[in-house]
């Protein structure tokens, strides 16, 4: 498993949780963004800078992921593509996207976009709370623990 991060919009506190997880698990983590992102020195953590442009980072992630990889993103269309390719996607609030829920999330996103386009103020997302951070950390831990157990079973 590799961990890919949609680095353009990932909150700093979530990146810190991910950096610690990459060190703890020795899993490769790559942040992908169209602007420079500070990462700690680590053999497990890397940064991939892509050209400026709409969805360039998203497209790069989709092109590079393999089945079973984990992607951290708040971008629902990206999450849908990841799930379609057999990957896992978690948003910064800890929601695990799956084949069962990503289509409905995509429909809701499109509905909200149409409301905004018609001039209705739908407000933005709430600030990331301590509870959201904890939920993310817990969900990440569950996914990584499942991966570790599956890897150990496969090596026996």
C-alpha cells in the first residue's frame, strides 16, 4: 500500500498525522500538489510537484495509484475515481469513501454546485474541529491496521 495525499488542499494538521503514520508504518507517502509543500526529511515521505492547472494533481494521483492504495482527499470526484480503480479514499474529516457511498456524495456535491451556480449561498465547510481530527486519525489507524494484518497473513 502507498499513501497519496491531495496536497493542494490538505490541512496542515492532517498532514502532520499522516507524516507520523508514514514513519510509524514505514509506508511510502507522497504529497501531490501544484505548489511547493514542506515535508519532513524521511525516506518514507516524498513530494511530487505537478504543473499548474485544473485537476492536474488529481489526474496525477489517479494515474499513479494501484489497487489497494490509500488517497487522502476532500475532492469527491477524485475519491470516486480512486474507488473505481480499487483504491481507498479518506477525507480530512475521517470519512472513508466506498463504492456504497461515493456516488451519493458525488450527487450531493453536484446538487450543491447547482445551487451555488443559481446564486444561492450554501455557505462553506465548517472549520476542521478537534473531533474531526480525531475521527480522521482513528479512521486512518483502522485502514492501516487492516492493511498490516492482511500483509502479515499473506506472508505466512
